[in-house]
C-alpha cells in the first residue's frame, strides 16, 4: 500500500485551507489513497483522473458525484439529474437537455449577465468595503440561472436557502434524512412552474424543456435542482478565486486588468479549481498502482490535484496567466463534461470585464475575514471582504 503515512480528508479545515501540499504528496507517494474511515479511494494524478472520467463503464456515475455519505447512493439522481446516471439513461437525458440548453441560448444571456454584474458592482463601489463572495459572486450566478428559468425575484432568497443543502457537508450523512426531505419538499414549487409553462409557455429554459418533450416533470425538476444548486456554485467560487489570486499576485493582476480576461478565467479554474473532486463507483475489481481496489468502491477523482500535476503543468503552484491551460480538467472530461461550463465561463468573463472597467486595480482584500467552504466536492470562499474604489 502506498503512502501509509499520508493522511488526507477533504473535511479537515487545516487541509481544506491549503490542500495542495497534501495533493502533491498524494501524487508522489500515494497515487491510489484509501481513507477507510470515510470509505473512499482517491486518485490524484492527471493521467489517472482523466482516464477515469472517460471510462464510464468501469467508473460509474450511478451513485452520484458527491462524496458525502448522505448524498451517495442510487437516490442521487433525484436531485442531481443526469450527472448521477450512466448510458443509456445519461445519453438520452443529456441529449434532450442539450437541445434546450443550447450555445445560442447561453450566448444570448450576455447582455442580461452584464446588467446584473454592473448592478452588484455599483452597490459594492457605493459601500467601499463589501463581501465580494456573499454580495457579488454568490448572487450573480444564482440570479442568472433564475432569470434563465423564469423564477421571479420574490422567490429567489428562499430558493437559495433551500439549495444550500446541496452543497453543505454533513459527516453523519443526515442529508438523506432532514436535508434531502427539505430539498424534495421544494420540488412542488418547481412542479408548479413546469405546469404553468405547459399551459402558458414563456421565453425561458423550463418552457424550452417542456416544448422539447421526452422528459417527465420529475426529470425536469431533477435538472432544476442540479442547475440551481451545483450550477451556480462553480461560478461563485471561480469569481472569488480570480479576484483573490489576482490580488495576491500583483504582476498577474496587472495583466488581468490590462485585458487578459480569458487567461484570468482559465488560470483561476486550473489553479484553484471550484469542483475539487467527483465521486465514481467502481463496477469491477481493478488494480490501481499495485493495489487491488474492490468492486463498488467509492473512487474520489481529485480534479484539484490533477490540475496541479507537475507532469502536465510546469511550476504548477505558480499563478501564471500566460501559461497553457488547455489540458486542465476543471469541468471534467468525456461524456460527463460539465454542460454548464460555457455558461460559467461566460458569467466569469463578463463579470471580470465589468470589474476591470469600474474598479481600480489597487483593491484590497482583508484576509482575516476570509471563510472557506467545508464541502468535499466544492472548494471556495463563502466570505471574501474587499475594499474597492472606482477607476
């Protein structure tokens, strides 16, 4: 067994604050790591994680992508839609959703995204000091998705509160009890929107899903859970990471404010990946790095570690907007490549463009006030106090 002295859990705050030294040890000393207490096996090298993503027959998604015990299991599709399915079910449902969630529909959102971004940036500038994570990066993607689906503003605060259950770690696995019941109880609300769109179509995503046919109301509700929960979380943490790491690296901040917006987005995705890991179920006994891993083992694919693999990215712990990020796997690889990736990139690009237009590059971040998530799949900031001034 590799690296018996390496200890890794994504729920240890001391590791979660800066997991990259541990990831480096995992890649070097324990490329297949077993945590018997939490019941998972972790792959951390870029080659291994990429290969697992593309081998859906061996690495099944049918128990969902979440590490938490309450979210792991055959019930995961109830609130995570096709990301908790394998072919042919995954192929069928993703194809139907893709016909509604088209690149054209995503591209058409840009003016609306820009307007929302400007509004939150103006509020931040008026305050001078505000919480970038809570008051901008958490609100913007949620508003965008709500607009996309036609959810009225008056309902969004309650929906955001309910959806937080999807990205909150509970080590006792009670999500399957209280938390999951809370989520499912809100399905009635989404079902009422679907029923309304069947009789009175709007120009929104739910109407498009209904018009395309082929999905039951329950399947549409599951997709809405996925989009509102996991869909907004990635952009939230991407924006905060870009803002934070540009501040920590003044030379790169100068490049970002000088117009290197997409390199800023892509390097932030690689360097501080929002979706740090995804779980898979092993469908047959498999030897990995000399260790026989049993059938039905929970395999933890460490995207955050793979994106810092020195065999792929030279000087991986350096935040460098000029680097080649083409091999980063921030949104996965293969048939489960994140359908919302283009929307996340669009939201990040537009928001960062508006920030560089309106905010002077000499902004400050108050590190003592930063608070990070404690969730296994997602790593990011839920508090990011910053002081800004207008250009």
